[in-house]
C-alpha cells in the first residue's frame, strides 16, 4: 500500500480503532438514480474507481496490541439488496461496501477510513464511472490521489492538555438510551436561507438554532447542548485528504418554551464562526489527537486501550444532546464534479448512528431541498412533529416528513 496509508495509519488508525465494534456500520449514503441500476455496469464502475483510488484498496489486520492497514489483493464484489454487511468480515476484507436495489445504490463505510468529505470524492467517482457506462456521459475521471499525512508533531504543539495526567475535566451530558429510530424531514433550502438572513447569521447557524428549539422539550432541560464537526483539511494543508480531518466543537444554548430563533441565533453564529478560525481548529484537533497518542502509548492490550479511550471521549466534545453534520452537496466537496451529474441523481439519504448523543442529524442539500436524516435514541414519539412546528413558526417551509422505522441491523 502507498506510503500515505502507512503514515496516516500511525496516528489515525490506532485511535479510530478504539471505537471498533464488530458488525457495526457507521455510515451509509444512498443515491436514488433516474433508472434501475445495471449491476454489471456498476461493478465495472466500482472496479474503475478503485483503480484510481489506492487509498480504499486496503484491509484491516488486528492482533492483541495493535491494528494496521495492508493492501487488499482480493477483488471487490458489489452486492444485490440493501442489507448491511459486517465489515470487513462479509466484504472480502474491504472497509466499505457497495450494494444496489431497484434504482438505488448504497454505499457503506467505516467512519475511521474516511469522513463524509473524504469519502464523497470516491463515491462521486463511482457514480461518474457508472454514468459513463450507462449513459455515455463522457465525464473525465483522472486518478484520485489522497494528500500525504500532515505533520503530527506540529499539530500536537497546539494541544493545551499535552503532558497532563488523568481524564479531561469536561462535564458530560446525559445521553438518553432507547431503541434507535430513523426519521426524515425535508426542508425548502431557500426558506432557511431567508430565515438566516432575517437574523443576520449563516444558514447552518439558523439550522442549529431551530434544531435546538425542537429538541428542548425532549431533553427536559432549558439548556440544550449540541456538537458539530468542522472540516480542517485546508487548515492542515491537505485539502485532498481522504482520511479523517475534523475538529469537533460543543456549544450550549438556552432554548426554553418562550425562546425564538432571533433570541439565540447571534450567539450560535458567533460560536460557529469562532470554531472556523484556524487556531481554534488546530487546538481542538490537537486535543483530540493528543488523547489518541496518549492512549496508544499505553503498554496494554487493545481491549484495555479501547476502554481507556472511551473514558476520554469528551476530548471530542461528546456526549451531547444532539450532534449535527452538515454535509451539504452530497456529490463532491467544493463541487469538483460535472454539474450534469445532478441530472442522473433523483434523491439522496445519509445515515450515521448518533454515537455520543441522544440524536444525530445528517444534513444534505440536493435539488433545492435540505434532506435531514435523523437517528435518535430518545424513545419518545413526536420528534418530527416538533421539528415541523418550530420550522413553520420561524418561516421555514417543511416539504415533508417520514418515519423510516427502527435502525438498520448491525448498528449497536
């Protein structure tokens, strides 16, 4: 495997694997196309994309004290149906999976291999390769190289906890645990933009405020704690990295029954803008990766390291009442794909379990809609109704809601 994977794995793989739980799927993207999927052409598309993206041609090797990535010399095979498969046990050693049913293509992967921004380039390439074969679109498909590893020691210099002993002193938020359920709500994007403009804030800040107001009755506290992740690739100087490059932040707002969006939007926006500053991103990422290095240095079996690592999960600003990931356009970061590709994608969904929170929101933007895919452990009915009521009160148009049902198998 390339030097990039070897070097990145030294400080990303070990820490990420402390989250490893067999038969757990972390992430699923699903694209509904305009026609039924041709499995032969889809297999050819995946093969072609893999040939141009060495980063994903790898397998996981585990022993008592460590984990590592090695090149996978086995062919990858797509699967019929939408069932989740345990990775890597049921996917030929690969840490992602591609399946299909009707007009829909499903992409599953472990979040430690790549975050949403990292994996999107690869998945978009598969769609482009497929359209070239299915519709003779002629999309250009050059190699997909991942940026080399960033300087870990330079990053750790920003860690204010460097050299500290014991657990981080961060007050945890109680996470509600019940049956994990999936729901969806679709919003008119322009109406959210208009609501944000009325408050003088970013659209995502307005969305954070609206979701805080919606969640408050369920957490039964006036203060709602949420967390979100920011993409740090450009800050780290690795804009084309496939591997995880995120700094997570947590913020709390008072969102009682009488509070309106205009009352909390400015505070939320100020916090968000501050978290986008390079030094804030580097400091938070250094704290997270510094904890990884401290745990990895322990002379202990992997199972012990896993237990210790989870005790310090607050380094990543978890847990919280809810977390939100604003993916935006699901067809590539910074729109580095041909706009005509949108003509072949009817719909999109993204599912990620809310580890470290009572509710998880994944937000994508496609064809003028904001698609909010929700997984919650609240165990109480009425979440989508509450979101609808708050959105409509604040002038955001709700296009529709759906109760998808219990979580997919293999999510623990």
